[in-house]
């Protein structure tokens, strides 16, 4: 009884895109900051579990706990919004300007939250720089360098590889975000989004917000990465790839596979918000 059918699902995710694009700047920033920190915490849980068990798949299974918290709390995760807001813009339910504003503010907020968590976490595992024996130190350094140096070694082709891995990543993350709306029960929502997110993490793909924690944390711990290398060989291309993956692989195929003139007209007629919201 809690299952949401595809026609209603499309209405719900578009309505969510409208609501996200009409948040205040303060709401976007606070929600994005919390989401960035929570994903940083989820990443450390996954890395800790992998180190303790020697099985990376265990970390991948646990990692979606962060996404579950973010979605259940109604926070802002730009990699999910990459799939929701463009559909609201397509249907004239919000504007391109509002969508881009959401993306820009939330990305800055993610960066702030993820780096803040990274600084606090690094301070805790190093005892303010006096301890170097914690196994998580080398795990984070290795992960950070692996997310930058191999792409740099390939050159321009490395940027393309980073974009492709980011597209594949957010294909799964965007599916997880949309599947969250396929149930009206809390347990159903969590289960629906868990599997796609586990898939991306287990495959070692590139997620922009995870990288906003891992790479700065690795740099704080001594990883051989500069600020420029971080943004040129990973963060910039990964943001682009995450956007393309969400729109091209998830949002548009799901939209066009289920949206018809009839159900679109019914949705517009029954929508509480105006057909076109202007600034």
C-alpha cells in the first residue's frame, strides 16, 4: 500500500524540484552544510568498516546510512537535486536561474560542511597532530591520492575518465534519490535508496561530495596533492560528470518513459504552485 506508482512518482519528484529551487539562501546553505558533514561521517564509517574487516564491500554496504539520514531529514544534496530540479525547469514549474542558484549555494555549503568535518576528524584521529599510528590516517591518504594522481598521470584523458566515472556514480545516486520517493513508508524509502548507493560506492566511482571530504582530509594528513591538482584532476570534472549522469542517465530516461501529455496536464492542473514561478 505504500508503493508509489511511476506516474505519481514523476509528479512527486518534480514537485520536490520546485520546492528545492524555492528555498531561501539560508535554508539551502544550512541544509547543504549538514549534508556535506554527514556524508563525510558516512565515508569515515565505510573506511573504518573496510579496515576492520579487510572487506571493502562491508564499507560499501554501510555507506548509504549517510544518504538515508540526508534524505529523511529533508536536507540538500546537490547530486540528487541534479536529477530533480532540471525536470521542474523542463515543465516550467521553476526557472533556470533558481535552479542554478540552488546548485551554486548548495555546492559551496557542501564544501564548507565536508571540510569542517574533515578538519575535526583529522584533529581527533591525530590527537591534534601528535599521533600517527591510527590506521585511518593511511587509509584516507591512500584514497585521496588515488582519486587525483592516476588521472593526472594520464593527462587530458584522465579528466575524461574522471567525468565518465562521475557520470556512472551519479547514475546510481540519482536513481537512489528518485527511488526514495517510490515509497511512503520510512523503511521502504531507506531500502529503496540503499541498493543503488551501495552499488556506486562498491565500484569505486566518483562522487563530488564524498570527494569534498576525502581529498581535503587526505591533504591535511600529508597526501601528495595540491589544491590545484584537487580541483583540476578531480573536483571540477567530477561535478560536471555528476550533473551529466543525473540528467542524461536517470532524470530524462525516467521522465520520458512515464510522462505523457495527459498525466502532465493533470499534474499541472492539480499543482499547488503556479505553472511558472518567476523571481
